[in-house]
C-alpha cells in the first residue's frame, strides 16, 4: 500500500471477514497501533455485505467459529460457502490475499462439504435477508457522507489560502530572478578581467617553460659530461696498458706516472712540451680564456709553457696526464714523450742527499709529494723515526710499503695474452657431477680451466657472429661530430660509426656487450688502420650502426679517410672489422680465483667435521626500526643463524646460506644483520668490519636508500651513526646521501684512513670488491663479516671475489634466488657447463650441505613468504617455487589500482631480422597506449604516483625498446609515458615496479640455433620468472597468443633453457583466460609512425652495389628520422617542444574561459526555466481549484447507493485523491 499510495485511494482496498467480531478485532488493532496508521483508512466489510462493491485488492481473514452442536450455525455467510466464496473473490480487480492456516482450511472445507446451507434455495433466502440489512447500513452511510462533505469544504478553504501563499512566493522568486540577473552582469565583468589574467598567465607559463628547459639542458649536459669522463677514463686505462711495455723498457712502471707535477719541475718539463703549446692546453681541457691570458702575459713560448704548467699544477695534474696529452700513436719514438720518461727515470735512480744529522733535506721531497697519501705517510714516518732511514735504500720505508702495496703483482692467469698461451687439459677439470670432489689443492686449477674454456667460446662466438670484411667506416669531420658523441669542440679523438648490410642490430647489440674494442683494417690488405673503442652511446640507444672512437688514429687511417668517399658528415671507407672480446671480465675472475686465501677455500669446501655446534653470541635486538622489521616465522630465524659463531676461534666456519623466492626479504635480513652485528661490536668494543656485495649496481644502492641512509638521515637526522658506511660506485650522488657515496678514486686516496677504522661497513659490487684488495690487503685479512647478496646470480669465481679480504674467522653469508637468471643460462659453451661453471657457489653449497646431512642443513634458511607482490601475482611464480606463501598484510592487499595479469592480443608477429618495421611500430604503439591508459587511471587514484619507479616497459631486445622510447618522445599523445622506465630484459634484476608492460616482439633468426639471443628472451623461463617478479601489482603482456604459444613450443628444447621445459606463456594465457583478462587491442593506431618511403637515385657501379646502397640509404634515412624525432631523448633538442607546450597551455586557458561562459549561460537559462515553471504551477493550481468546486457539486447530487461506503468510527476523514497530486506538484 505504501508503494502504491501515489495512485491508489485507501478506500479501494478492503478487508473481509466472515464475522463482525473478527472484523471489529482487526479494526481495533489498526486504531490502537501507530504502525498501522495507514491501514485505518481502508474499507472493512463482512462477507455478507460485499455484493455490489468493487475494489483494487481484497484481503480475506479465514478465521471461523466452530460450534459443537452443528458444524457452523453461520455457514450461510462463511467464506467456506462456495457461493459466498465466489461472490467475495469477484469483488477484486487486481489482487486477492487470503490469511489462514493451510491444514485447517483444507480440513474445514472437507468437513463442510455436506452442509445443508450449501444449497441454492437457502442461500437465496439468506441473500434477501442480507439485502434488507444492507439497506439499513446504507442509511447510516449516508449520514457519514454528509459529514465528509463538511470536511471537504474546510479543505477547499485551506486550498484558497495556499494559493495566496503561492502568489506571494512567486513574487519573491521574481525578485530573486532580478538579483541573479545582476550576478550575471557581475560575472560578465569578471570575465573581462579574466581576459587580462589570461595574458598575464601566458607570460608566466612562458617563463616557467624556459626555466624547465634550462634545467633539463643542464641535466643532459651533466649526464653527457659524465659519459665523456667515463669514456676518457677507459681510454686512459687502455693507453696505460699500451705504455706499459715502453715504461718497462725505460726502467719505469705505471705508478711512476701517477706522481703529481710540482713547481720545481716546471722548467724541466716545459722543455719537453711540443711547440704547439696552445693545442696541448686545449687537450688538457684548459679554458680558451685562460690560454689567451697566458698568451698575453708570456713573452716567449718557453715562458708561456711554464705558466701553462703552473696552471695545471693548481689543477693537480699528474705525469700520466701530461704524457697522455702529448702521446701520438703514429710516432712511437716521440722525443717529447721520451724526454719526460727519461726525466722520471733520472729522478727515480737519483739518491736523495742526507744532511749531517741523517735526515732528508726538504729539497728532496719529490717522492714524498707524489700524492697526498704518500705525503701523509712520509711525514708520519719521519715524525716517528727520523734517524731510521737505511743508506742502501732510495725511498723512505713508509713510502716503500705504499709503493709495494700498489705494485701487488698481477698473476699471469689474469693477463689475457699469457693466459691464451696455456690451454688447460681435461685432467685439471672436475665434471659437474663431481664438484663435491674439489679440494683446496685443485680448486684454482679447475676454475682456471673452466673459465678459459668459456672465454674461448666467447672469442669464437664473437668472431663468428660479428667479424666481417664488407663493413663500412664513416669518420665524422671534426666540426660535424654530433653532440651526443662529444661536447668538447676541440678533441684529438676521431669519432665515427661502423655500418653495413651484414652488421644487423642483433650483431651490434651483442658486440656492444661482449667486446671491448674493434681492430679495423683494409678489407683487401693487411694494412692496419687503428684500434677503436665502442662509444658509451651504444648502450643507451641501438641503431643500425655502431659508434666508435679512435683515440690515437694512425697515418694509415688518415690516408684512408683522405681517399675515401665523401658523405654528408665526413668520409666513408670500406673496412674489415675484428672485434676483441671483453677479456677484462675474465681477467677479473681469474685474478679472484688466484687471490682467494687457502683458509677461505677450506671454508668453501666443507666436510662433516667443519660443522661444529654453534652458539649464539648475542640476541638480535639492537634494531626496532620499521624499515628493518622482520617476521618471526622465517626472517628472524635467519637473522639468529647469522648471529651464530663457531666455538673454535680462528677456524673457518662454513658459510650461512639464505635463499628463497623474490620479495621474501633477503636484502632486508642482510641489512638488519649488518646493523645488529655492527652495534654489537661497538657495544663490546670489538673490531667489526663488514663488506656487503651484490651483483647489480641498483642492488647495492638499496642498502643506502632503504636502510642505512634512512636511519641516519631520516630517523636520527641530528645524530650520525656510530660507524662509517661507504658505498663505492662510479656514479656520483649529490643528494641527501652524498656523504655515504665514494668513487673508486676517492676511496684510493682515503684508503689509509679507512684501514685504521675499527667499525665500518663497505658496500660494493662483486667487480668493484676486487679493486679493494690492493688498498686494504693484509696477511690477516680485513673484513670480519662478508654478506654476499645475489650469490645465486653469478659464477662461483665472481662470488668469491669479495672473500680475498676475509679474516681467518670471518662470518660469510650467502643470499640468493636459484630460480632467476644466473650462471645456469649465462655460461657460454658446453665444455664450460660440463665442468660445472654454470653452477653458482650458493647452489653448489646447497647440494653439499644436503649430502652431509642435518648437521650442515642447520646453516641453511629457506624463506617462503612473499612481501613484494600482490597475491594476484603469485600463481605464475609458483611454477618455479614450492609452497610460496601469500602476504597476509591486509593494507598491502588493498590496492585501488589494477592488479593481476593481463594479456593484450595484438596482431604482431615474430619477425626475421626485423624485416617489417611497420609491424614493429604497431606493437610499440599498442604498448604505449596500454601504458598511457594505466597512467591515466593511476593519476586519478594517486596524483603523486611516481612514474619512474612505478612503471617499466620491458622488451627482449634494445631495438624494440628504442622503437617504443622514440615513439613516446616523438608523439604528443604519449607525453605522459616519457617519464616511465625503459629496460631490456637482461638488466631488469634488482628492480621493483608497481606495474610492468612486456612487449613480446622477438627476433627469430634463420640458423641452427633457432635464436642466438634466446638467453635474454622473455620466452626463456628464467628470464620470464625474473621479469614478472619485478611487479608489485600489475603485469601486462602484449603479443599474438597463437604465435606466442607456437614459439614457446618450438623452443622447449633450446639449450639456453637450462633443461627447464616449463611452458610459462601457456600457463600465463590459461590464467588470463580464467580471469577473463585477455583483451583485443582497441586502441587507436597512429598512422604517422609507419616507415617513410625514400626515393633515392642510385647510380649503378661496376661492383653491382646499387641495391645495397639503396638499402643503406633507406636505413640511414629512417635512422636519422628517428634520431631527429627523438631529439629530446638523444640530442637535447627541445626547441620543437616549446611551442607545443605553449600551445597546450593556451588551449587549457581557452577551455576554462569557454567553460565559464557556458556556466553563465546555463545559469541564466535555468532561472528563466524556473520562472516559467512557477507560472505554469500557478495556472495549474487555479485549474485544480475549479475542478475541486465542480467535484463538490457532483458529490452532493450523486446517488448514495453508488458510493456504498460503510461508516467507520474513530477514523480520520479521508483526503481526496486529487489533493495528493497537487501536493506532489507543489
């Protein structure tokens, strides 16, 4: 009834009972309880008075009195009488509801089937009696109607009063409308003021854009400067390697060149400077203004040379810098260089004079001042023992110690040329199944041989894949060198690039990673041109050319350039290229194997007697910081295991192993353990030196950015840590943690002070840790604790690199994940794998501990609770891990953004040698659209969302990655995507992101190996697992489902899978199908990215090279088009973005003004509509009043019998139906 009260009058509903007693009982309850207030106005009728009525709905009460004498004395009016039943139910138009007990109703009807009152004659008699009674009731009802008419008149009077009130309200509304019109006029005035503010705002935007552009230019310049410094550093290292033979022939060594130039040596050295001192000054990076001042002040060349050297002394120049600036590879017998070397030799052999008291005179401090470090050590020695200098020694003892420390001999195993002459024999090797048979006696020979075999395989593969005789070398003119290669307008290097039809992108990418430099020669002769270095730009951007730098070009190269073909930017010549493997990496590993102490080898080759009963030295409780909080189930147990020490001091204890899946807190445990151990050492006044090493640069910075830096700078900003934390890296840090960073050069200068520290934590990569050996070495060792993170991701010789500085009772901890990318797929060559080089140190020790038994497995802690990823991203990693437990943190699991896996079906394909760049661009466009859609959604959820650390686009090849990145910077539609991270699959380890987007565009080569780049392909199960576990909440893959499945099936037996036959992408697609997260790409595809056709007139030559020249021209034009379009990324060319940004801001202002204008017009229109509506309502009210009067007249003249409404006592006067309608309209 409440739902129908708008269109239904209460009188249209009737409650019917067989007896008046039941009917009165129902009515009394309705009047008594407030809940039934709405029911009081309905009709109440006994069953014998119902004829002639009509109702919308009737409600029947089946309550019946049953007498013992006869079945029912009132059966004639009972609802169980079929004739009464028929009469009653036919009174309803739409609804009949009966209320009673089902079983009793059925039983009562069966009992009264033979009742005499069911006959027709008796029913007619009763019917006549009822009619007579009904007439009496109608008379009573007539009186009730008269009273109701009086109430209607009163209501009509109230209605008239309401109409007057509405008239008054209408006048108020009209006044309000006039006031709103005044507001509109004020808005128009305000709008004119906005026009002025618009111009002012445009000026501010322009200034802000200029400021942003300047800042970006400064950042790019700084980045390029760092790249140039790194390139020059590498070239200097190579220069010193070349000079070493010459130095030895002169009786010198490399450290002799590292002395600083001093004032008393200026006259001698100035005589050995070449005639063109001005050019020499530019090579030494002296500003032209300074050179001009020197030129004006000096009377002759000799004086100008002296002033130039005095200026360089203030910049702390070394002799190696001077020789490097004078060196000319075309003239091996340069008199200027030879003169300086002979001068240094004379100083070295010259005996310093002694004073009468046996002390050195101050004039002979040449060797004492060769560096700050040596000067400090020399002063310290003279102060402590001024009379102890022996007569048969040319240097002070302290300096001799220093020079001996710097001259730690390099073993022949770490020298490439000598190593290649000594091929190992199979007797020196242990197969993979017999690695447990390694002993301290055969350990070094075994790994020397295994590394030699892998290096030999790298040399063969690099030569087979990248060497060629039909390449082209283009050397830039000095004035046309691109800025992304060199910023210095004056440089003695020659820049260029190697290109050719057979030099594919995959070959360039492989040569960039696997080679150090390339030897260039004439293709038709043995004339050597030069040794060129690969430019660092090749790492950041892959094109169809390889950029190189020739630091000391030969005369043959100059002659070839002179006779070469002139092109737009320089000269082009035909060459043959022979790439030289990056043997420095294997030098490093071989050196590490030789340097590892014997007591460390015993630690790494344990037996059952090596494991004693450990005891707990302290209870880990020093740290209650939230950033180092650990769970009590696994992580705290691992921390306690690290705190255990062997009861026999001085005996090498086997390493503690900590392994588990991604996100289980391995790095956090190591950071917490380092803090606990260090604080315990400080409290006990015990020397504690900790070395933390990891494989990747991003991993070691985590210890500062997430743990030690947070504690010192944020938790206790006013109180420094009671110990020193040093992170050694080549990358400069100018942020809040700058004092914790240190370059290798700075570490070398401060190494003497660091050696004296009793409490220090040093953090470095495995490669950098070997360089610490020459500065911190001592026979007793230096580090008391060594924590090796990512130990399962490196070869065993690399993992033992930090252990060369371990003390005899050092605590060694290994942590890693055995199911991610590691030596199991990285090691090249079946021979090297056969002899166990593909087994990491952590994996080998795990097998050894299991073989020994429970006494050894106590040292192993397996972690299983994932704390990184959302629970929706756990299904696929479970393919690689057993019993990976879910994160129970409810706050972490409540993510407002998208979660889980998604696959976007794109009509891409696995192409051969990138013969379809349009298709490559299509998938790149789909990837960008998916990322943009995700960023727009995250922007609404979290306006402060960090794009750089939140989203990453991952591909298997740099070619596809650069295509995506170039498109993002080329088109305005993808402006928001430019700030996300772009990483290839093979350098993704150690990173974490909110979401990752995988492009499955793969390069498939036609050769026997199916795909030589499979080691870094996303179809490799280990790369797949490493990539998808970088995401915290969302993983999106883009590709063709059918081709993805087929390619995975075709490569299940690929050797680079390491025997793993898991069908990862089949499981990925099955999961997405189950979750209904496979979608077809519905994004727009930009037509502008498609390859431009270039019409080029080619003159046929005798060599038949027309087709190749045309293809080279097309490739070059495409590359130049991408470089120019991506200038914001490569050459810092922001001019094209400036007008776009200004236009964008102007369009935003125009949109705001249009919005205000639309809002003003809308408000005016709304007020006019309200006024019209009030007029219509007033007119409608008058019409309703007239209808009301007519209705009252009709009610008086209507027949009493037609109304048939019973009188009700204690019932409110019902309101007419039209009144409800009028109220609703009001």
